[in-house]
């Protein structure tokens, strides 16, 4: 059963009865709104009558110029109702307050100066709507009015500096990675606030910044620097702490595959599958640290054997042994598979059939 059908047939979605006002734009905030919509909440997206969510215009050349939605916009706007309000207008602000009067959650990512201009400061909201949970996303924290886009955060948080090929330039990831991270942080904060409200009956304001989300997601790379003084360099898909991990191998049938060899046991099983059982005891490769030190030499040895095998045969053998390995696929190949197809959500928005992948996955 497709996830879309699964949602539509569920009467016990966990957030039925929750009302969300989504006054956010671009990706991070709207994706949080979509998450709650998928879980059964009523989500009302508020846009300016003239200057609507800018991502409506972020279209590929192949998309219809006449449609009011783009594939980008559709990716994070699902299951929502749409209302047009100009918050600079007093009557529209009154209409907005009416929406908030029985709302549970408000999502915003306005500039810092706009909150006071629109009468949406923390104190105003908590005084007027004491049970309301307010989720706010900023670029660099509540005290900064600096405009922030995902690209700039990827640049300034270190991700671009270590992403790319050794002989290539710093490279951004091909999705708005920092926006996605910040959205997850905000989802968690709002869910905790909902849980807390069950006891206290009081809402709260929760703030997430793209910068904090990005830096906190550096995890092992941050600790490599903080503990060992290691500044990550661009090494393609390779892992700085594990080998072979991320090297790309060409198979006999022209496919590209990769291994995630996280332990010595995995490595021994890989060597056996490649008909090189003695390689696991080779002094150059017998431990993970030695494999990292000699990873280029190891790659050459492994590539010679991988090139003798077809991708599917090799991957199936490794999967039977529980060795992490996979083929590098493009999106056409990904969405030809039933597992990926089951995650597709369809919805007609303003006359356009839209598709995206689900964000709230549960059974």
C-alpha cells in the first residue's frame, strides 16, 4: 500500500485535532508544516496576497510557466489549506488573529524586525494566546537579522570546505541540507512543547537557527577537530575514520558500487567474497587504522577484483553476509523501485498534480 493511501485511510493519525498556522516560507518552516499535516493536523498556510512563497517561482525550465506551483514548492507543501493575508494590513492582521484564536501551533521565519511590525513578538503572542506553541526559525539566532539561505550556511558552517573531490572546489550538497536539519530540530522542539502542554496547559516559544542546526550536525567531524586538531580536507565520498568506506568501484558490467566497511569482520567477509581471503591478514590492511593509512593502495587491490564481477552478483553476495554495500543510483533508478514508490504522496494543488516524498514515516 502506498503511504498516500495509508494516510488517507487512517482515522487514528496522532495529531488529528491539532491546528497549525504555517506562516513560514521557503523550505525549513514549510517542511515542518507538512510533517504535521501528514500526521493528521489541520495546517493552514498563510501567504501574502501578492508576494507569495518565493519557492512557487523556483521552477525548472521544463515546468509550466503558467502553473502557480513549482516542484520545489510542492516538495514541502502537502495537505495544507491556503489563505492570503497581508500582515501589514490591520484588517488582515485581525483575520490572522482569528486564525490563531483556536490554533495550537504557529510557524514563522520572518525577519527579526518584522515580528514587532506585525504584532507578533513573543510577549504579544504568549499574552494573547497562552496555549499557543510558537515555532520560529532564524538564520543566525534571535538577535540577528541577517538574511540566511542554505548555501550560505553550508559555506559558513564548514560543510562546503570538506565536501567535494580532493582536486575540486568546495561543494554544496545537492539538497538544502541545513534547512532540512533545522526543520528536524524544530519538529522535535514543537513535539516536546506539545507534550509539556498536556501537563501545564501553557504553550511556549521555541527558536531554532540554521547556524546552530548546521554546527551541531558536524558531529564526528567536529570532534575530530576539537579532540585531534584535524581539519577535514575534501576526500570525495571517503570517510576520514573508516576504510574502505566511500571509495567508488567500477564493476565488470559498468556499474558503480561502494562499500561501508565498518569493522574488521566486514573487511574479512569482503575479502572472502572477492576471492582474496589472505588480504585480511595482510599487515598493511589488518586493522582499520592501517587501512586508513594505506587506503589508496587498498583501493587499487580491491578494484582489480571488483572489476572481474558483475554488480548485482557481488552486491547480493555481500548482502547475504550482512556486509554494507550498494550501487550508486540516479533518481530514475531510485523511483523505479517499489520501496521508493511507496513513499510518494500525490496531491492536486491549484489545478496542478503534485508529487513529493513523505516526511512522516510510520506504521
